C-alpha cells in the first residue's frame, strides 16, 4: 500500500513540474528559429538513446533543452513575482495607519 501511495505522490509531483509540452515532444519538432551549430559532448548512453529515435533526434534534443530553459525561466519569473508580492505586502503593513485605540508614543526628541 505504501508503495502505491508513493507512486501516486510521485506521479502528482511530476505532473506539477513537467510542462505539458514535454508529453508532445516526439510529435512536435517544428522549429522555426535559425539554428546555430555547436559541439556538445554527452554520455555514450545518452547519445544512443536519442539516436534510437531516428531522424529528427537532434531537433528533439533541441526541443528538450528549450523546454528545460522555459521551465527554468518560468520558475524564475514566479519567484520574482512572489518576491515582489512579499515586498508589497511588507510595505503595506509598514504603512498601515495606527489604529485609533492605540496612542502614539512620543516622537524622536519629544518627552
């Protein structure tokens, strides 16, 4: 039972993290952006895995890298938005007026 629950939790976590585009990767390789030739060294097993996909494997690798980059950018943008919301909330609390039932203390230089 615990293994099944763990598997369900893992599957849910994966669904939250992996973009929907990932699931269409094998069928969605149209890329209109100009290509730049690079040399990339990968493990032999990694090369074998992607080459086994046949023609278009390099475009798929490109799509995987692009999807990863988009996920990281989205993560950064969410963190940035969360930070700005936190700062705004903190500033709003700092600028809240003093309630009427609380007397203000002496100001600096007053006694």
